[in-house]
């Protein structure tokens, strides 16, 4: 898993969607809460670095890597919804504020990678219900009307799919996008109340 892949992919998806429009132990979200009260593996937002290191989740992965320069923790080979993913947990001045999965590539290629997105979406819908927001952007109507082209189109940057669940304290983002013949699937848990850095009230004035 490349460093800061989740942040890179989030920005890429946010930029790609309007452009296209105009042109292992724990699985199945078992430790996550329900009924619009989403948490990442049962770890509260604002948890300190030491609290997260001593959480039931990280105690299962002794080979996790802490990056002191960027203040994040990376974990490999985590099982979620029957799939394997890497995880990055991000810490700000008030503790943990975001965490996300980058799903491993499947041996079967882009068709299987697209199926990963569908399978994770199905698991999330089963646990949390339909997403609050759903956006499928296509470079052309012919792609939109031909589901058999979805995997290839995503891998070439011609389609981007995004699902969003909004809870009281957390937003969940599931997205699939691609470029250069590959597909990347990410699932992000983001605090609604905590930010990465402390800002002054007059910043930007």
C-alpha cells in the first residue's frame, strides 16, 4: 500500500467527478456500530495515539507501522467484508479523525476489482441501509447504458462511482475510480467534528 494512498485517491475522485460529468481477523464491519452511529472498528474519534495502539483492532496487528512525521498508522492485510485491504489511521491535534481502507487488487483483474466495489457496497447497504448520497459519473452516455463496460471504463478514468453514508459524527465514503488500466477501491471513515489541524478564527482573512 503506497503511503497516503487514501488522501491521494480522495482528492483524485473529488477532482475527477466534475471533470467526467462535463466531458486477518475482523470482517464484515463486525466491530462497527449501526443506526447512523458509525465508528471505525469501534474506535471513537478523538482517541489518542496510545489509545488506538492499545485498541482491540491494533492489538491484532503487531506489524503495523507508525509514521511520526505524518502522524498516521498503516496496517496491511486487514479483512473487511470478505476482502483484503490496507488501512491508514490519521491523527490530528485532537486525536484520531479519519481512517480508511484501500482494497488490494484482485488476481482476476479489473472485472474482479469492480466486483470488490459492488460486494463492499452490498455489505454496507445490508448493515447501514441505502447510502444517503449516490453518484455515478460517466464520460459518455454509451458507457452509462452499457454495464458490461463499467469495469473497463473505470480503469481508464472514464467513470467514477461514489457512495456516501452520513451519520451523526461520521461520514462513510465508498468510491471506485481508476487510471492507466487499473481500478482502486477505497472506503473512508471521516469525523464530522474533528479536523486534521487546529486553525485560528482569523485564518484566511
